[in-house]
């Protein structure tokens, strides 16, 4: 959720003409991360949970890419990109750890 908050803060300063472009895209991607984690956790099987975690991880990679595009367009600074990527990496480690744990759980059965 910290990553979502950070992206929303960053995108407030994007140009108005990007409202339905990059601003919308990166916001959708970043919100998809915790949303898919929550949806997967609410599912009845470990396989379904894993499926949603992989979607969340893909959305995380999409967020990173769009952050790099925003920097290339000079919508955010290099320093802001570094913070975005650091926060994203932390979320990625957590998601990957959960994926590994659930995969071990499946292989134990």
C-alpha cells in the first residue's frame, strides 16, 4: 500500500494531457498489485492464490516500466525513480517469498 501511495503522489504532478494515458496506466498497475494479493488470499485454493500472486508480480513489473517511462518523459526525477524502484523491489521480494512458501506447501502435499 505504501507503493500505491507513492505512485499516486508522483502522478499528481504528471501533465494533464497524461490523465488518461500514463497516469491512468501506472495507477491501474500499482493498484492491481495489492488488489490481486487480496483477491488471491480470499480464494479457496493455494493454486488460485499463486495465480493471483503471479498477476500481482506482473503488475509490479508494469509499474516499474511505466515509472521508467515517466522518468524518460521528465515527469519524475531520477531520484524519484530510484525510490519507486526501491519500494517496488521490496514488494517484489515479499511477493516472491510468499510464492516460494506456497509452492513449497503445494509440493509437500
